[in-house]
C-alpha cells in the first residue's frame, strides 16, 4: 500500500480498462494506479504513459516490478481467461477485482472462489449497475415490501453491436472466451433481476444468431420462474439497428409497479404504488437518472466501495458467491437453449457451449491462447 492508498494494478488494457484506469487514477479517493499489464506491450505502455504508471507484459513481471505497492489486481481480460488469471494472481497473495461475468463456466467460477479462500484474499465481482441511483431506490422499495407479492420481473437489453464491433478482437462472440449477448451485454441485467426479485428456480430459453457472423448468439429470450412464485422474462439483443435503444428493468407487484429504463438502467420511468407516499413524486424527479456528466458513475461508486471495503475490512457487495448466482442463471439459459428443455437451477451442464473450445467462425484461425497472462 502506498501512502495509505490501495494500490491497483490492471491486468489487461482493453476497452473496459480505460474506464478503470481513468477512475482509479483521477476520481477514486484512496486508490492509486501503480501498474498496468497487457500481452501487447505497446498497449500497456500507452496506458502507463497516459496515467503516469508502470507498464509490463506479463503478470509475473508486474508483480516482481511493483510489489509490494500492489494490493489489488483488476482482471480486465476476456471473460474466458478470468479463472486462470485469478488463480495465478492469488499465488502472490493479492486481492482481486474481476469484471463481468466472473467466469464463463460454473466449474471455473467455483475454482476462483476456492483459490481465493485458500489464499486468504478477497474476490470482488464488478456489478456496477447496482449503484445506479434509480436501481438503489428500487432495491429499497423491494426490501421495504412496497410491492407486496411480486408478480413479475423483466429485463430488456436492446443494443446495437454490428459486425465491426465483433471484428475488433478475435475472441469476441466466441464460445471459448466470450459467449453472446446473454453472457456479455445482459450479464448485469440478469444480476439485477436476481438481486431484486429473488432466487431463480428454473429457466426456459431460446437464442439465435440474427445479424452478425459470430459463433454465439446476438439475440435471446428467457422465461424465468422464481422461488417466491413470481415469473419473469429476459429479452436481450445486440441486433437493434441503427443504434442502441434501451436497457430496462421492471418490477410488477400486487401493490406497486416500477420501471427503470434509459440506455443503461439509469432512468426511473415508472414509480407507482397503491399506498402512495409523499416522497414518491420526489423519486420520479430526483431519481429520473444518474447525475449528468459524471464519468462512469456506476464503476466510480463500485470502485469506491472496493476501497472502503479494503480499508475498513467491510463486506463486499458482490463477492465470488454472489457473482456465482447470476452466472448460474446464464449457464442455465444456454443449457435450455441448446437442449430445448426447461432447466432447473440445480443442474450439471451437458449441452451448454459457453466456455467450450470452438472457432468463432468456420473461416477463423484458432483463438490465440497465448493471451493468457
């Protein structure tokens, strides 16, 4: 730890790393960016130059060159690499922040949890949308029982990702390292439904590849059955054209209804209850959206939470076991889509291809596994 700050190192300097680096370096009090690492040295060096830190081409070199200043390593590599990355990191007794999804397979996720427990280090799974102001207000209402018996919980992700997006990197849209819209773009929204509505009993799903040439799906729907008797739907696609449309969550109960919409679950669109409170009108006004012009609001609050939990030994909002809950739903969705059957959440994957070896397209070369750091 440097100057009583929490020292962060970034493993992987791709698209999402830009947000982490900017926030840690400039916006999160008590955090310090001490090192970055990428198998493409030029990419790591670009990050290091921009943020005034050190660049490395391997995890081993980064630990050797910046230890003991590193307290936490943020794993920002493609999803299929997360498990191996985390298992390697904990050998150095470093705490871990891992982007969504925490892994692609249930076995990998459980191996990550076990490795962190055995090493005595903490595992933080990034679920930044839980910190959106409208989402926090909705969670408060659910916990206060304002909806009565919840009848339905639904999520809609209607985004645009064309072929050029998937062609940026060979791992995008592959079963081995990424999966499709359900495991990638909709992962946060599946987490929110589980967090807000409750434990899932079973799912039935359809997925398809509509407008892009990738291995996994760009469109899917799932029916959800909850332990509390509610039912739900998940609609997710990256085939919205010509641009992003929405990402929404809605909760319907016997005594109230609420919907959060906007591009990123950040706009309170509906807030109505049988027994209205004086504060309800204020909710629609005050929580209509996150504060404007705040860079990466959800990630900012999440990283502040990590620093606070580290400095004060507080509980993680989303640890490995909590992150595993939404991953189990995602895997059940793929299992159902492949088998054509309703899948109970207590299942052993037999048909799901998520995390399995296969080329993204028939014309593609094999995925470069040297990317493992």
